[in-house]
């Protein structure tokens, strides 16, 4: 019984950690896209 509870806790922890990691990666990608967009706007020829 303790083994099952330990495994469930570990899996829950891993899932929560993955969600935070993906959220952080999404924010980083969004910031990179915004920087690229701003650079493109500044360098337009017209």
C-alpha cells in the first residue's frame, strides 16, 4: 500500500513539474516571437 501511495505521489509531482516547465517554455517562446516581431517592424523599408 505504501509503495502505491509513493508511486502516485511521485507521478503527481512529475506531472505538476512538467506543467510548470511547459508554461515557462511557452512564455519564453512568446517573448522570443515578440522580440522578432518588434525587430521586423523596426527594419521595414517603408
